[in-house]
C-alpha cells in the first residue's frame, strides 16, 4: 500500500500568514482612506476627544510635542508661557519677558514652539531663546542688528524650526530702514542658528510676487508672512497677496511651485510709489484692516489648509464708519465684517470647503499622528480652557 504524504503546517507559520494578510489589508485600507481624502471635494472635522485646562486668563494654544505628551500655550495678557501635559495639567508657568538675564525682550512676538524632546523656544526682540522644561535657559540665537518691529502678532506662527538647531523666523530691521514700508529687494526672513548663536538673512520676494515690483512699495501690514514647514518643504504666503509658494527648505532663494489662489473675492491694497513714501511719518488707518488676508497655513499629507479673510468692500466700510464714531468700535466692526474662514487649497489653486464642528473655531496645530487640534469658539464663557482633538474626514 502506498501511504499518502501528509505535509505538516506549523501553527507559527499560519499565524505569520494571518498577520501578513491583516497587515496588507490594514495598509490597503489606509492607502484607500488617504486617496479618498486627497480626491475629496469638501472636508469636515470629527471630534475624537478634548482636553480641559483648569486655568483662568487669556490663554492661547501654541504647539504640541512630537510624542504628543506635552502642549505649549501662553497668556496674552501676562506673557506667561504654559507647559501642559496632554491631560491638561499645568506642569510649568514661565515668564521670559522684561529685563531679567534670560529675557527675550518686552514680550513674545510669535508662538512658542517645541524644539527637542525636552526643550522649547520663544521669539522676542532680543532673538530666539530655548529653555528646558524646568524653564532654564539652554541656547540662544541673537541678531547682529537692531530689530525694529512695527507690528507684532503674538498668535502668529513666525517661528518655524528647520531642524533642532535652526529656525526660520520673521524679523524686521536688518536693512536699517523703516520697518513700516518694506523694500522690494530686502530678504523677508531670517535663519536663527541656536548652535552657532547667530542670524542669517534668507528668502527674497519671489519673482512672481507683486511685492517684488520696484515701482510700488507696500507696508508691513500687507506683507507679513503666513508659513509652515512640512516634510522638508516651506509653504509661504504673504498677507495681502492671493498666492502661495512652496520651497525646498535647503533652497530658499527659488520656489519649487507657485499657486495662484482662486478666491471668489480677495480685496488687495494698492502699493505706493516710492517717491510718495515718507519713512518718518506713518500711521495705521482703520481701512488698512478692510483688505483680504492670508493669516495661517497648515499642511498635512500634502493637503494645504489656509486661514484667510476676503476683505470688506468700500460700501461696507463706509457703512461701518457711519455706525461707529469711536476708533476701537470701528476696528471691531471691520473685523466682524471681514470674517475669518478656512479652506483646503489644491495645487490648481481651487478652494475646497472645510466644515468645523460646533463649539470649535480655529486649527491650532496638527500632531504627529495626524490629529487636528481645534480651539473652543468661546461663544459660551467657561471657567476653564478647552481644546478639541479631531480627525479630518472627506465629507459625504
């Protein structure tokens, strides 16, 4: 009799096979999900969780660490920097303003950012200063010129780290001229080197920019950059220009791409002839806040998110002026009319709708796992601070 051959299969080989199939399916599902996100015509955020902080003050959110265990925030009124756990516990409260030896200057002029696993940094008029989680000064980079700042917005993301030693920042003053009118030939950013301690000028206006035109000069109110760094690329827009440029961070002289943004409406401020500019006499007019703006740029998985306003027409502006005689009330009325919005920008310049959940207001940061953290809209006054952890979804 011929006995049939029996092939024995070990349980371990079956387990490995099952694991391989499951892994393949998991990767396939992830790729399918990413493809559907890329091809979507509109988007929405879905709340996953929230973090509550027992804090009374004027707190703004700033950054989340790469490991997701720590959050940075700051108090706009006191200039205090807050180090938080991911559960919302206040681990440290630091004030680095004033005349103390490790002070950055009168106040922070950008959001504090994480640098390394145990280090965070802040930008002030004296330079970029890094601190340990205990608040001890670790490294500094100081400019070799007098910094002149006409307009500083504490919530701006004008401190962006290229790597653990170098940061890209927005500063004014290197050209030793007025900081209110911006030269078409001046470099617009600085590279701060925390290892060497110095600064280096970088990034002239790109050739396709209206600010490059020597026959027109513009104010800092219209040229402030909105920028972010993602996967070795810098994404950059100037405040009152409907364009976005993408650079390789190793070559900040020439952009890789230029995207013309197809806003349905975007009111631009006309530049002035250099001969008409009086560097010693300038001021801020309420009308300066009626123009379109690009205020923030975020990037995740090659998707570009912009925070912008379209501007207020002359007719709307005249109506606001008639209804508000007080300067501050007029400014408030303009900001209410010139509403902030978000959209997803594709490479063809088209804007895709982005819907926020109720009770949320702004994208604050994106963590390493792809979660979008949205701030509370403050429609209802709370005795604590609140931020929402969300996922981006293609809208059905």
